[in-house]
């Protein structure tokens, strides 16, 4: 078990170290997410002002799009430098490598969300500070669900054709329930009087999804990555 | 092989051909009248869509963990049938809904999750077709997630307030309706087995052809 | 066997078509007879059910037939290819 965690930690540190040198993926993904928010803010207007009820939805759409982009870019880098094959050749637990990559993606998404949430609060007058812990919980659980499936598929697609378009094609139908739960829970928190029981219900559903997705991903990572 | 096969074909065809007759003789439903008869094709198709998703998921698991090429062929056949029967469900449903609920579509739990299940297996077929070499494994993972989705689709209608009838409706049908319904289920099930066998056989032939090409090159 | 398949499908179509042709019109229709307008239930009565029902059944039949036909077509093509390859291999 400790070996497992050590490998995961090492893989994640490797990813973060490489990223911190150029910060290319972080900057471009955050900027892309912010642009998404703006596009939606100007596209969904009522009487010339952004639709405030759409805040939760726009937040999660931007997370999903930015996540897809970040996943693609991260694994493209692996493909380019052939490090994925090197990782697979290493005599370590395959699922540990998966967990390491997942933690790296989660770190990237956390940075993106740290920028998006204040943006949403400002642009849509959403009460992001009303129930901050619940908001963090929902974002964390939802992002975990999304990233767990995303990491699995992005890793597999590294060697496939049409990989750029196939990632969203595969990812979205499976993770739409996660997005739905995230949006409904966040929308409940953004109401004039935050609806905590509702947020708790959707958070519980997200926990259920996370357990299923992470378990399935851990289980299938090894046979999928072996030739 | 053909000796077992031909009776299966005849049974499936006979059952399916007789189904309209059986349905026409079933008692009409009180509130919805004539349009409720879509139920006799809609629900068996939905049942077979779920069954096929399970078959595809299990076959994919066998393929991923046992490296069985035959299992992969079964998975492909079952995946195509999920899309086929799913298309039937998603077309007959709105046609019924237009009359019964007044709208073609509602974003309630059952309809949304069924649509997503259908799209997952549509993506399954897309990956197999356009993913290039090695895409069978990725598709297999897709199928596993799709299979995990099925119980969720099934229970969603019982736990969320939704327009869609609950699953208990099937168990509490009136006698005349019950006979017609289970007859249609049998007809569709026979048809499903037939289509699955045919499709798998097609894939087997395809694999044979590819092997012969390789042998011819040597 | 493969040559019989379209014939079987055609035979299956005929009884279905016949039964549909002679099937009764449906439940004793509340919208057929002369019912005063203010006694009719709300707007759902104004949408005829028969086209929806026919459309649904027609779609099911068409979808299944198209699928079976496509399978049959690919199967015959593969069988020819297979026979061809076997002949070529025997010559070598």
C-alpha cells in the first residue's frame, strides 16, 4: 500500500515539476476556461445583461471544457516525449501510475476552478461565499468524477487515431450525470437562500458516481494499457 | 449449426409477425386509449436494450481480462443491438409521449439517462470504427461504463418524480394486456437472439477473411 | 440459408400487414360520436392517436428490416471474398 502511494506521489510530482518549468498548460487552460465563461456570459443574455440563473451551469460547462483540454494537452505531452511507455515499462503497480496522473490532473483543475469561482461570483453576482465548504465539496467531488474517467480515456487514446475528437465523444456521455449533479447542487447553493439539503443530496449522488467511476477506472487501467 | 439456426429464424419471424395481431386484440387502456398500444413494442425494446448493454459489458470484460477475441466479437454485436433497440425506444417513446403528455420530450431522469445510455453505446461504435488499431480495448472500457449505467437508468424512474411510468406498471398489468405484453417480450427476445447470432457470425467471417489474407501474404 | 433470409422476412411481413389491415379501429372512440364541445376533456383529445401508433410500429419494422438487410448484404459479400481467397490459396 505504501509502495502504491509512493509511486502515485512520484508520478504526480514528476508531472507538476515538468509543468512548473514552463507553466504552459496551466496558463493556457486557465485562459481558455475564462474565455469560455465570457463567451457564455455574452451568449446567454436577458435584456442585455448576463443571465444570473445560468451561473452554476456556466461554471460547470467551463470546467468540463477546460478539463477536456487539459487532459488532452497533458497526455499529448506524454506521447510526444514517449514517457508513457517508459512509465509502463517501470516495474510498478499500474493503478498507482493512474492515481498519480489523476492527482496531477486534479491539481490542474483546482487551479482552474480557483480562478473560475471568483469570476463567476463577480460576473453573475453569485453568492459563492455563502456556503464555501459545500461549494468546495461539490466542486471537488464533481471534478474527481470527471477527471477519473477522463484520465483513463485520455491515457488510452494516446495511441489512437482521431484522439482529439474522440476524447470528448467518449467522455461526455459518461460524465454528463456528474455534470448534472454538480450543476444542480451548485445551483441550489447559489439561490437567494442556499438550499443545503438539496446540495447534500446532489453531493451524495456525486460520491456514488465517484466510487463507481474510480473503482472501474482502477480495475480497467491495467488491461487497457497493456499491449 | 444451420439445423439449430433455421428453427430459430422461423420461430422469431413467426412470433414477430403475430405480434400485431396479439396487440390488436389486447384490451384498450382507459386513459390513453389507442396510443398506449405503443407500450407493447416500447417496453420490450427497452428491456432488450438493457440486456444487450449487459451482454456487451460482460463480453467486453471477458475480452479485456481474458484476451478472448470471440468475446470481443460478441461485444461488438451486442453494442450494435443496444444502439438499434435504443433507437426504437427513443423513437416510439416520444411518439407515445406526444399524445400522452402533450410534449415530444421531457428532461426527466428516465428519459435523460436512457438517452445517455444510448449515446454511450453510440460512442462505443464510433470508437471501434474510427479509433484505429487497438481501439477494441478502449471501446471495451466504454462498454463497462455503459453497463454500470444501466441499473441507474432502471431505478431512476422509481426514485425521482418523473412523468415516465414506474417499473411497477409491468407487474400490475390487466390479464388481457399481460398476455399480449409477454408475448411481445418473447417475440423480441427471440429476435434479439437471432440478430446477435447473425451479427456475431458476420464478425467471425470477417475475422476468417482477415486471417486468410494474412496467410495469403506469407 | 442466406438466400432464404429475404424470403422469410417477406413471409413475415405479410401476416403482419394482413392483421393490421383487418384489426378493429381501436377502443370505442369517445371522440367519434357527437359529444358536446364543453364536455370534451382538454386539448389532448384533439391530437389523433392513429398516425402516432402507425408511425411507431412502422419505425420498428423499418429499423429491424434495414438492419437485417444490411447484415445479409455484408454476409454475402464476405462469403464471396472467403470463397475467392480459399481458391487463391489452393492455387499457391
